[in-house]
C-alpha cells in the first residue's frame, strides 16, 4: 500500500507537470526542485554510468565540449552537486534529466552518479527533457524548433498556447518553427554554428530554396551581419513568403509597434506608461536579446 509520503511526492510531482496546462509560464527549475525537495536523501542512489542511457526524447544532439570539460573539472573537485533524474528500464536506466551531468561525470573519471529514480510515463519523460533543454541549455535554433514542435504535437496545443506557457511571443514560436522548413544543408549550417538563429529567421521568410542556400553560403563565407542579410533579402530577386497580416483594429495605440518588436526580438514586448518592457525567460534568453540590440559586456 502506498505510504503517505509516497502519495505526497506523487502529488507534488503531478502539480509540477500539470503546470504545462496552465496559462502562466512554466519553469523546469520548479518541477525539478519539487522532485528533489520531496525525495528523502536515503532514496538518492549512486547509479553506474554504464547502466545509463540517453532519454529518447532528448532534443539535444550536440554538447559543447568546452562547457563539458569545465563541468567535468568542477565535478572532479566537488562532485555532482545535484542528482540526475532517471527511470528504470528493461536494461539499466533511462536519463530523464541531467544528461550533461552524466557526460561530464564520465569525463571526470567517475563510475557512478547520484540519481533519483522515478517511474515516468513516456509523455512525462518528453515534457521534462524538453523543458530542461529549453530553459537550461543553450540549444541551437534547430534543436529549439524541434522541441517546440514536439511539445505542440504531444500536448495537442496551439502555437499561441505554447508561447504563453513558455513566456515567449507567438511570433517567436512561429519564427522558430519556420526554421524547420529550411533546406537540410542550411539547417546543418545552423547546427554547425556557421549561421545564427537571427540569420536563419530571415532566411526562413524567403520562398526560393536555391536562393536560400545561396544566401546562406554568402553569410558563412562573407560573415554577413543580420542587418546586411535583411537588406539583401529585400531585393526583388529574393521573393518572400506571404506576410502575416496585422490586426486591422489594434487594442491600443502601441499594439502594432509591440507586435513588430515582438516579432523582431522573439519575445513579449509591452509599451505602457512611457516604458518599453521586454520579457526574457532566463540568462540565455537575456544574452540573446542583448546580442540582438548590439550590447557588448
């Protein structure tokens, strides 16, 4: 029979996952904290790294080697600060959250990692893996777009609903999903960091596949700025996809400007009381916005 403590843990975890169905922006940290806070220390186990497998829903395919080495050095000196979350499978365990910690621990020469074992459904595994990567890791644009598409498909929600739950603008979600329509060669260039997300956003609005490939090559070879690419794409040779129509009757006098800025910056923008408020989700998102407006630390 399930104990009261186990029942409370399940309820706490359930509330965390159910945040996906609320209107407020969701936070991976909140979900993970609830799992860790409701897990007694004696239930955190040392799991052999050899028995751990990647989460099949993990959107990240490439890990920054330098960042892994830095984390490995920290783990070698201080150990793994926070346990990973895993699920028992037929053979060993599947990593639900914390794959970067596992890879860094292996680099640090560790044979085991601390882990919390939970029996998640496939849907919950996907949601947690995607949230961790979207809100904690520096995903490239293609990986981020794939994560958005999976959440929309698996949760059967609209782009607008997803935008609200992630604290993003609707236009940002739309722009990111548009990147998935780019030619495979161009998506490979994004993955290899030869062109940036901002470059990709401009390219995704173009219609002719050959022209997209041609301009992508120019970006990589000539180190074109986003502004230069925008100016080039205005040329009549580069036909655009159908532009999204704006509302004919704005709710307020600044709505059109808010929408234009939101599309440009990929986040919510509010103009009120002679102030411009630009939203961001985490430090990675803030750094992205600062880079876009030309701020150098």
